[in-house]
C-alpha cells in the first residue's frame, strides 16, 4: 500500500521532477562551458525558464489535474526534450562538423530542445485534455449502451428534427424493426398516422418556448408495429444536449397486457353493477313466473348468450317456463330430471358447460341438443363444471353451439345458448351462478308471499264468516233473550246472557286477530302518556288506578295499534288483578313497561301467556295477550314477562325506536 501511494505521488509530481532534471541539465551545460562565458543569452535563459516553468507548472497540475493526465503531460514534455536534443545533435554535431575546423570544439545549444519541449507541453496539454474529454463522454455512453442493449424495454433517442439517432435491440420486439433499420428514420414511423402531426407540432413548440404541454413521465400512447397494427405503449421522456444537438430519449414499454387486465377489470365491475340492477329488478317481482321471466331477460342482457331459458322442476320433469326471446314454449317437451344436460345440472347442483354442441356422442343426442326446446342432450359425467369440446364424432348440425346450464336450487335450471362456440368462460359461469342465486332467493320469497296471501285470504274469509254468519245469529239470540227476560225471571236466562256476552267478546277478539295480524301501518312520533291515557279511557276500569311515570317518552309507532295493545294489557291486568288493581306505565332505556299490583304470572305459565286461546281468568278469551304480541312484534319490538316491583305481572317492551 505504501509503495502504491509513493508511486502515485511520484506520478503526480512527475512534471515538477522533470523540470528539476532539465534545470540541472541546463546548469551542467553552463558549468561545462570551457570559456565560462555564454555569448548567446537566449540559449541560456530559455531552457532555464522552461525548466523553472515546469517546476511551477507541476505544482499547479498536482492540485488541479488527475494523476493520469499529469503523467501524460510528463511523457509529452520528455518526448519534446529528447526530440529537441536529437535535432540539436544533428545540427550541431553532424552538420557543424563540416564547417568547423579540425580540432575546434563543437558548441551544443539547449534552445532548440527547449522550444520543442515547450511545444510538447502545449500540444500534450491540449491533446490529453481532448482525450480526457472523449473518455468522459465515451464512458457514460458506453454505460448507457451497456444498460440499454440488455434491457427488456425499448429505448429510442431522437434529435430536434424527430430523427432517430439510436435504438436498442428491444425495439425490434416491440415494433418489428431491427435497431439499425430505425437509425436516421423519422420517429413517426413508430406511431399511427393520427399522431404524426400532433407529435411534430408538439416537438416544435417545445423547442421554441421550452414549455412542456404534457407530462413526460409515463405517457400512454399508441404505437404502430411494422405490420401496421397498433398497440398501447407507455413512454417516459428525458432530454439532454451534446454540443449543439438537442436530444430526447424515450423509454418505451408495451402495456397491452396491463390494458387488457384493466379492461377485464372494468368489464367485471360493469357486470357486477349490471347484475346488482338485474337482481333488484328480479327481487321486485311478485310471482314466481315474474321472477323466471325477469331472470332470463337479465341473463340475455348480462351474459354472452343468444337465448336464455328456464325449465322448472315438476314431478320428475323439467318443464320449460320462460324464454328471453319471443318463442312459444308450448311445443317444448319436458325433460326427465334423470337425463339430458339440464337433468344432469339439476341433479348435481353444479354448472354444466358445453363448449361445442356440434360434437356429440350420437346422432340422436345431436337431434335432442338441436331441438326447439334447446334444453338438453344425453350426456353423463362428473358433477363439477364440464367442458365438452372434444367429442370425437362427426359434427352434427345444431342451431346453437355453446351451452351453459346453471341450477336454480330445487326449482329448476337456467340454460344459456350461444351461436358461437366457446362462448362461456369462467367469468360468465360465475356471473350466471350469482344470477341464479338471486333468482332462487326471489322465487323462495315469491312463493312464501304467495302462501301468506293465501293464508290472509283464508283469514279474511274467516273474518267474514265471523262477522256475518255468527254475529247476526248472535244478535238475534241476544234480542230474544231480552224479550224472554221480560216475560219471566229465571237463573237460566242469566246464564244464557253470560254465555252470549262471552261469545260476543270472543268473536270480537277473533275479528281483531284475523283482520289485524302483525300488520302495522305508518309510524309517527307518539307520546306514551297520551296513548296510555286514551287506552285507559276505552277500558272498563271500575276502581282500578293508572300510574303514569313515562316522563313524556316519545316513540315511533302506529298510534291506533299501540293504543289497542295498551287496552289489552289494561284489560288483562284488571281481569287478573281485581277491580282495585294499580297499573303502572314507565319508561326503560330502550323501551317501556306495563306492570300491575296483582298476583303476577306463575313461572310455569310465562311461556304460554302469549299463545292463542290461553287464559287463566274466568270468561277470558285467551286472545288478548296474543294480540298484544302481534302488535309489538309488528313494530319490530320485543315483549317479555317478569315480576313487577309490587309482586304483580310486568310486561317489558324493548328494542323500541325512541323519538328525539
């Protein structure tokens, strides 16, 4: 390490050392002069001045120049000195001998060597400076080429006239041109004609005013391949100047895959959005048939099919029910659930994909696949999605070539047909499966609502019977009983009157239960104190007492139905607690309560008090608390029983939406 540093310092001071050597040589020349008198002053002073200049210049070079350049100047200076001395020897010795008498000494001068030495210094300084500059330029250029030639992205350099000065090998993979073909060609050769004027005008404007009108980092444009096809590219620009040349270098990437992925993602997003809209429309259908029709219409709009059909399971068969095109389904024959593509899909509960129906296992199955119903052909296989595009039989003539069958749970199947082969990819299968899921949910809801409508119709019919067929005879019996009581006095008549009154109460509760059910109308903010007072006034309270401690609590409720619930709770308290019972209505954190000072409800009976017809009081119908529960649950609230603070019954109504 020390030797290396010593050599480095020696090279750095080489010019000064050379000056000392030459100065010593000049001094030796003076000392060896026999006459001790030098008649030519220039001959003496010039080499001394040059030697001193080298010494001083060496100090400057040591501080301002590199080791390599200083050593190069030393070599040039030494070469100049040697050449100068050689010329001196030629002129002074060889030539001068011819003109110098024999025996006289031949004078040697240093001025010629000094001149050439000085010339060597000047030439050497400029030459090594140019060489250093070329190396400084060649080194980054070499690094640039080494980097770009091994890069996977295209690199193109153009000048101010948009002429290509450089292109790396990766450009060929992008544009189909060899790199050497593009040099000296216009950059517009790599872009569509529609961008040519825009590019040239933009470049000219930038060179004129230096204002960037686009972002140079990651510009998305269209490139043109040698075969004329266009493709998406991304370019990042940079600029630099070399002498008087204004150069621009662009890094180019093919973003076709990224654009395809973005397009696929956008397509998926659009499909999900459309699916949501279709699902909303399907769920709004009131009947199963409405669901089926809206489903096939939505499938035709959402998926790559030419026709969508639904077949509904009915007693071991799949019966055509809806189609997305204007066609008669009367002529479409039902299929067995144990055969056909539709049957296989229904039995397995998994999608079935047929990529090409023209290749089937037999002519008969081909005819079935191409029938007007389009709902299946004989085929057996695994229960997972099946890709049947490789049947090694003669192709048959079919109207549709692609088939996708999706199960509708226990309701049937959706079948999608396309004229083109391979029409249904994985995304189509996923979207169709989601659509089928929404359709199944909608069918379940529509059937449940249809059942509820039938039950409601029966209740309405029952209410009509109670209202007319029972109330009218009851009124006649009550009237005749009063007439009979006027004519005679009998305890049997009193018993009959009591029974008729019980029947009247019973029919009244039955009518309320049948007509109201859990139906709750429009809710508004109401005060519990106001509702409770109004309900208390509608009940025969005798000497009972109402204690209100609701603190003006306001709830969102159907006023009439809530008042009806309070009436039944008050009647229940008086019926079981006696005529002098105290009934208290109070507020809870998430609702309110109604309690009394009666005997309470036995623990064993708390699960039964809300059942239809359950009653422990004399003359009770058993429908009062059942009606209360229907009203409370109709509001979305909950009701439970517990012991009151005074030992009576307490009903707590919770999950109540309190109004501010």
